[in-house]
């Protein structure tokens, strides 16, 4: 079985992007919990500072690109190691 590189990348990007966006919104609503989460995202994604809505949008954009590239590489490597497609 082979993976669709584009499909896997899009699915991963959407799932991670939605997760980061929702967690960022929760960080705005509950700063005690969310400040540490946004600090963690700030350590991973440059420009993400604080718990503002702008920081959540920036983190979400970084997350979508990050997950899309990471999942595309994963699917491509999987397909390379899986060998030729069987029918």
C-alpha cells in the first residue's frame, strides 16, 4: 500500500493547524493554562509571542506549513521504503 503524498500532507496540515488554532483560542480564554502552551509554540515557531489573536494566527500558519512539509516528507519516505506498488 502506498500513501498519497499530497493527501497525507494536506490531512496532516489541516489536523495540526486546527489543533494549534483551537489550543491558541483556549490560551486566550484561559491565560493561566495557555501562556505556557504559547511559550512552547514560540520556542518552535519564530514570531509567536504572547496570547494575542495575532500570535494564534501566526502559530496556526506556521503549524500548517510545518505539518504539511513534515507529512509530505514522511509519506514520500514511506513510499520509498515500501517499494513498488502492488496490484
